[in-house]
C-alpha cells in the first residue's frame, strides 16, 4: 500500500510548484490583477496578462466583406464628386435665368445653348466641349428615363440644341434669339439623347 506524503513534504511540493509557476510567468508582460467578484468567496486573486503576439506573426488579411466595402468606398468618391459637379453646374445655369440669348456667346452677360452649358460646367471646375454636337459625345450616355439633375439633354436630329436637366421633366437652356435663358418643359422639343458628365 502506497504511503501518504507527510505535511512537510506536501508543503515543499506546493512551494516548488508555486516557484516554478512564478518563474514561468515572469517572462510575460506585467500582470494586472482582476478584481475578485466577491472578496468573501474568493480564495485567490485572478491574474490576467496582456500577451503580445509572437514575433513574425502577421495580422490577418482583410476578408472579402472588408475588401468589398473598401472598393465601394473608393468607387463612391469619384461618383460623389461628379454628382457635386453636376449640381453646381445646374445651380450656375439657374442663376443665369433671364439673361439674353446671343449666338456664339458663352457668358457671363449673354449665352447660346452650348455656351450656357460650357460656362456652367467650367464654373463647377469641369471643362466640356464648346458646341452642342461635341457636347453630345462627352461623358456617358443615359436614357431619358434615367435622367438626373445636371445631365445634358440634346434635341433635334442631328443635334443642334442642348440644355441642362433640372428635374421633373424640365431643362434650363438658352433657347433661341429673342428668348432669354429659361426653364422649359423638355417634351416641348424633340428629344435626341442625354449625357452624364
């Protein structure tokens, strides 16, 4: 029958185990004692340690969701800037209401149709071609059903007139001799195409 260890032998074993544990923990960063939940029932303090990752371990690469969010954010920035340019150009064009039409004029005291467009976009920081036929190739094509304020709307075949879409089926344009810069119903003229700058 095996012999039971004596009390002094047990005490020596506990001390040796405690010393070994302390030596092993001494290589870790500084410990912080976590508060005991109930000092009456706690038998020993709980110790937590912040351990630095091992050298040479790389952080995890971003997952597909993070990559998709980053790509969407970088794609949204240019789209937001382009929308801001269109909004600014529309505001500038609306500020010209009532100014006279003059063939070949590009502002600021008088405009023809494409002169109004090029003036409004240049004030928004975007250069567009000077003539309506050249403007009809700028930017990207959009359908009549997908127009947004600030889009360019072209009329007649071949293109000979342009206005800036103002929303609700309206365009701001320098229409013709004897007519000031004004807002008109888009359907009052034969629609040709539309472009988004």
